[in-house]
């Protein structure tokens, strides 16, 4: 290679062909060195990962036996901590977390005590640039560091990653403390992947104390629609009867299908017979989803004169509306109409027969 460059340099430097040849040779040399460098880097990383795996396997084996001895009372926490090298304290918390997810009660408390001196290493991970690491840190503190680090979890509500903020919100709601409800509801528009039923359940467990902020959010037309729907479902679960008149106003003015459906479910739980007119009005909506929920709500609020409404709804284009109507007739005791459907071989005679044959106590959420 050196001899080649000497010959090239000895020739005319002004020759275009020689200049191109020199450029190609230089490029080849650079690419050769780059290939060698990448190969060495791969070898280095391979050795490093192999060493890391062997170290982790050794520690895991050592700790796996010891942690069972601690849980059984054969080994003290102080004796266990002697098995934890300082440079592997964060790895130890990772190891404990994998165990802790499977434990409850006193066993989990023991692991929390073991992890306590090393949790500051986990807190440091809240600043990690990788959102996955930050999410792991939130979940680990929720598992092993609450309520000591509750304030740190609260700060994570404002994390730039919605995933991290969502885990923080879930952790704080499990404390059932009202102080966090407003902040979480106001941030809910960021949590597009959070299961609604899960959030509703967590909020409802807080109890009647969650009603005031849920009312404010539900009635605020400037609030995010998805958040308002969650608030409506929480009010339904908590049976906020005082909201009924306001729900009627929402049903009369709003146009969003999902919000109207949630509001109909709410009025079915907290409404009275005087609230029937708006439900009857929505029962004539061109939207199938609205009609289904309206007829279902009417079942809870109906009076005897609503038999004709249910009878007409039997012929609704949507079979789901017809199901609700059939149940409404049965609940009002109008079995003669259902029997007549069967006798006349009505197109929904089979539906009428099925509804009449089902015990209302076994109906569930039909």
C-alpha cells in the first residue's frame, strides 16, 4: 500500500486520471480503516455484553436464594445487604422489582424495606433521557417506595412523555387522595392509550370526595370531550343525584355522540321521571348509538304511558334498540304485546320470545 502511494506521488499530479486514482485509493483506505474499527467495536460490545450477562446471572443466582431466606426469616436484611456490591445497587432494585410484582402484603413490605436504602438510585432514573427508563422508575417507586416518594411521583405527572405521566397518575390515584384528582383529570387529554374503564374505576374508588371536581369537569364545555366523558362515568358510578338537572341541559345542548351516550347513561342512574322528556326526544335521534342509550335510559325512568314508545321502538332499524324496547315492555308488565308479536310471527318474534323467557334477575347488563 505504501509503495503504491509512492508511485502515485511520483507521477504527474496534474493528470486527471491520476487524481481520480488517488481519490479512489484514499477512499478505499478510509473504508478499510472504518471496517476494521466497526469490527473491533462489535467485538468489544459483544465481550462487554457477555461479561454483563455472566455477572447478572451470577448475581441473580446469589440473590435469588438469599431473598427467599429473607422472606422465610432465615436471613436478616442486614446480612442480605452484604451481598450487594455498591456498583450493583440499582441492579439489585431491578431484581427486587421483578419479585415484588408477584407479591402482596407482608412479603411485599419486606422487599420494600430491603430496597429502601437503594431507591435514590431509582429516583435518579426519573431524569433519564429514555422515556421507557423513566416509566420503569415510576412503576418501581410505586411498587417499593410509596408513600415516601409520593412527591416525586407527583412531579412525574408533568413528564413530557404521556406514558410516564400516565403511570404516575395511576400510582397517585391508587393512594385515593383527593389532592391529585384535579391535576390528573386536567391532564387526561394526554393519556390517549389509557383504558377508560380503568381510570373510571380508580377515580370511583376515591369515593364521594371525587364528585365536586368531576362535576366541574363534566359541565365545562371548554374541557376536553374525553375527559368530560370520564367525569360523567365517575358521577354515574358515585350516583350523584344532584347533577340530574344539569345533565338534562347537557343532553339538550351537546352534539357529540360519545358525550351524549355517557350523559344518557348518567341520567339513567341519577334521573327522575321529570327528566323523561329529553330522553324521549333523544330516542328519536337519527344516530343508532344515541337511540340505544336513550331507550335504555327510558327503561329506568319510564311510566306506564311509555308502553307505546317501547312498542314503536320494537320496529326500530337497529336490533339493539329493539332489544331495549322489548325489555322495557317486559319491565312495565306488557307481556300481552310481546305474546302478540310471537302469535303474529312478527319479524322480531324470536326477540320477544327470548326476552320473555329470561329471568330478569339473570338479565345482567342487557
